[in-house]
């Protein structure tokens, strides 16, 4: 058995890739972020940003319909899922992109109800993915749908979010829990709440410490096993923000990064390569202009750099998901 094959499944992705390259110079790192859909106007575009060198390609097959305000999550190493959203009406379909060839299929069973306006996704790779919240028929909902990765079958959790919510953001500590934070509640006010769903039994708790302040239209990503990050959004007075809050998965404590985004944004998307770096891409800036760059945060020290061409076009209200390899 070779060195690569002998690595344990639990080995961190960054360590696995480094060892693989060292013992096999021909190794190709195929991990990547996927940015799907978006508004201004709505598009079918799915862009792929390679984690190895931040190079960009656009998939020849995009979403099954043009839509924005959708949600994204992934079964890392296998496939990305993009669900819901809006064109002329709320959508219920869930598109699946296989990482092996980036081919798209559309699940026979979509969401439990068509919905839009910023539902959030999070995945427990190898087990199941979750889509939470959203907006339908002039009502904000608390629904959490669960898709088993073994057969893409859908169930709906008996316990939803702690309150009806839209334009929230989700991230996951793989094998442990999904987190859904921020958003816009039924009273029309932004919230700071962070709900945590334990993967062992899908039970929900609400963190004692939420976001550093209430905001909506934000994005999230995670360094699985270490911390989750919630970035930007619309805060007090509907102003775009640069804030990045970090939640340590060891005890769910929150800190706020000294360096936030380079410019204030909302309606952006997040994705990460666990063990290496996380990205917050696209979105609308404080001048109400859509953007195509990404802020990249190195997990080693949370330092920020800019990826100027993270997407093929300026857009907002998109969704992100990541192939981070074996988690």
C-alpha cells in the first residue's frame, strides 16, 4: 500500500494534499469553490474557483433555471447542491453538480416547498445536507429540510429554526453540527441569533452568544474542526458592513476579526477549503453595485487577501458551496 493510500480518512485536507504532492508530483488538487446563480438580473451561471491557484472556470452546464437568492451546500468530495431561489416566482428545485465531472442533475424530490429570499445551506459530508429558512407566499418560514446523501431522499426536521428567518447564512463543523446565523425575522428586523443543529440527532440549540450585532443578507463558511465565519451583511440602518465574526467550534465562543472585508458588502456568498482558507465572494457594495471579487482569509492567521476575478461576472444574491476534499 502506498503512502497516499495509507493516510487516514480523518487526515486534514491540507495535510493530505501536501503529502500527496510530495510522494506523487503528478497529483492534481481538484478542490474548488462553486459560485451559483445570482441576481442583477438572475443567471444560470456556475463558476468554479480552484483552491490550488485561485484560477477561474465557468461550467458549461449551469443551473437548471436562472435564479438568485438561492442556497448552497456540499457533500465534500462528491457533489454540490443548490436549492430554491427566485426568478419570476419562488423555486423548489435542487440542482446537484457531481465533482467528478461537474455534470448537473436535478433531484426528483426538491425542497418541501418552493422558496426564495436567502435560504441557507450546510452539509455534513458523507451523511446529509440541510436547507434552512426562506420566504414563500409573503411569509417567512422556519423550515429545515434534510437531504440524505446516500440517496438524496428528503425529510423535514420536526424542529426547525428557533424563529422564522430569511437571508440567513449557514456553515458546518463536519460530523458535529450545522450552524445557521443572522437573517431577517418575521417582524422585519435583522437578528443576531445563531442556531446549532447537532448532526447526531438533529436537535437544535441556540448559542448564548450570537453574532456581534444583528444583520441580514450575510454569508458564512467554515474551517471544519476549528471555526465558522459569518461575514458582512446589512446591519443597523440597512448599511452594508465589513464585519467578520468567528465562532470557535471547541466551545462556540465568538470573536470578531481585526480585519474584516476590504469593503462593506451584503448578499455575498461563502465557501472554504478546510485547513487552508475561506472565501467571501461577490455581493453588493455600499454603492449598490454588484461585485466579482472575493476576500480570502488564510486559516493559519486569519489574514486577508483579495482575489480580483473570483467570478466570471459581477453579481449578488448568489450561493456558494465547496469541494474541500475528504473531511
